[in-house]
């Protein structure tokens, strides 16, 4: 029976949720070409293309997951999917890149080798228009194609046919950098023999994997810290500019503001706005926002102290004090890149562990969990300032039914309702739904943190005026 795209998507997401968390890893969508009633090309040796494509895709998935990436497949079994269904699934998965895996065929048996297709806006075809998003990012697709092609032929030993501009549906209709890999020719005797060999298919998968890694930037936690010049004064103009993948993005203004304040980092001059976020990344960003607000509050307290002599500075939570507390979480190790912000958040009640004694720092965060964690920061701040009566549980509970997909008894309902009430969270689409189970993106998180800082500044100003 043919499965609907929604069913396919649910199955793929279920697989991803069971996988280990990936800190700052890319979300990679693999599309095994053909399937079900569509066998694709039939090899000179009787091998079906759909079988080759799926086998290489699964091997590619394993290789990428070992490197810490999150990997989703458009199909997880021998099933039929139209091209439009595949693009719909890819769009719903909100990945960072798409790699469609195929094997080639030609009317002549002499054609052999590997090539990678990508959409190139320098050679548009009026009969096959590309999506507006792909027109904007085609250069990234080109870079991805070049990286994968080079690594593939080097690893598999196939003839290098290069990268080829194409109007193929899978590379022109998406909204993320997309390529279509033609691993080898089933119509050629020697290539078909390669594709029938498991060890060669493994090398092909590893080559594609290495090419993807060569294209992707280093993880967030490995990115270089901003220099003193990049974070201050007139010399910081380069650092304060928009990331190259954010210029026309809806969240650009928020991301630029957070970048100027060193709350978010880019990698390879990109922000990767549609990448999903881990708990460690979220807490790191929130703690940076807290530190920024604390510095501003201290500056204000210093000014008050000059006239009143009553400045009070609470003792900060340090990494040494965190170690001395012997936090009970079995997976919060002091060699983790985000150990300090996670420890501070745990000690101050911003995050709590799971029943199995873990804190799961590298698991991706849902929109519901984002709301709960941010709400804890909000409530902590409003409690400190003794203002913000809107933070009361009663008010939050009354607001928790604002979205039709968040019931009043939802585990995150109160937090979602409260943050919506104070302007930090908004709905999706027409605003009537919140989509609580979907993984939150870096762009969405940046906007929420930007609103959070504005909220704190407004709250602090109101508190001063009432004194």
C-alpha cells in the first residue's frame, strides 16, 4: 500500500528521535532515488537502481551519524514517492542540506563514471523554473556538489565526470543546498560490476560522507571566539555584519543584534538558521544573554552606588563551584564544551535532569522544551526584580489555551501560554498553532532570545521607575 508523505515523515522523525543527540551537528536529508513500483534504471547485470540507491543511502546514513550528524531519509523502505512528495517531505524536515542518491544509465554502454548534479542559476531553463529559495542559494549547492564529487571519485576510484548544472526536480525545487549524486552507470559493464560490489558501495557512501563534511563548517562549539577587535567599537564592523546566509532571512535583525553582543556565533561566515538546536547550545545562548544583562545591570548598579552607596552584587556561580556541588547527571562531564553554562543552569534550576539520571546536553530541543526553559529564565529574572506580576502561574495558566494544538493540560502549556502572553513566543502559520513537538531552529531561537533581552530591558526600566 502506498504511504502518504505525512506517514513517511512521521516514520523518519521517529527514527531520528531514537538516535543519539548531535551537538552542533548538521541535519542532513538523504533521498534514496526511485523505489516501490519505480525501479529506476535496470542494470546490464539485472541490478535495480532503487536497490543500489537505498543501500548506498543507508550506508551513508551510518557514516554521517558516526560523525555526529543528524540524518533523515525521505524513504525508509522500498516505497513509491513522487518527486513533489519528496520535496514536500524534505521541506517539512527542515534540514541543512539535501543529498539525493542515484545510479546512472545511458543508451551507450561506453558511458561510465560519477557525477553530481546541482542547480546553477547562471544557466536557467524557462521550461523548468527553480524555486525562489534555490535561486538565492544555488552557489551553496555548487560548493556542496564540488566537495562531494571530489571526495566520491577519490574514495571509489570511479571516472570523474565532474559537477553538472541541471534542472532536475530534486535540485531546483527545494529550499536548502541540494545535490543529486549519480554514483556510476548501471548501463556500463564495469560500472555495473562496481555497483554490485558491497565494498565499493561502502566506499561510495564514505566518499559522499567525506564530501559533505568537507562542505560543512566546523561545529558551533569549535568555532573561533570573536577577537577583541571583532567585538568592540569601530573595529567591529566586520563582526557586526549579517551572516552570508542571513541577508534576506526573516530573523536577520535578531541574529545581527545577538551577534553584536556575542550571544550567537557563526561558522564559516554562516549562521545556518534552519539547523535544529541542542540543549547545550540553547543553554549556552541563554547564559550569554543572562551575562549580558548582568553586565548592564552591574553598570546601572555602579551608577546608583555612586550616589546611594548601596550596590549589592550577588556571588556568581563559577565552574569551580559547579564541580564542588557534584551535580548528579551522569552525562554532564567536565570535558563537555558547554559544561560551565549547563552546570550554572542546573544549579540555578533552569534545567532539570531526566528520570534516568541524565541531562542529555546534545539532544535536539523541541519548541515545547524551548518554552519551558526560557520561561524558567523569565520567572527567575522577574522574581529577582520583584516586578513582572504577569509571571504568576494563574496568569500563565489562563493564557495556556491560546494555541489550538496546545491543550490547557499540556506539560508545556503554562510556559507556552505565559511566553505568548508577554510577547516572547508567537504561533506558526496563521498564529493559531504552536507546533510544540517540532524541533526548534537556530533562527527561531535567536528571535526568542532577542525578544527576551528586550523584555528584560523593559522590565528593568519599569522597576527603576517604581523606586
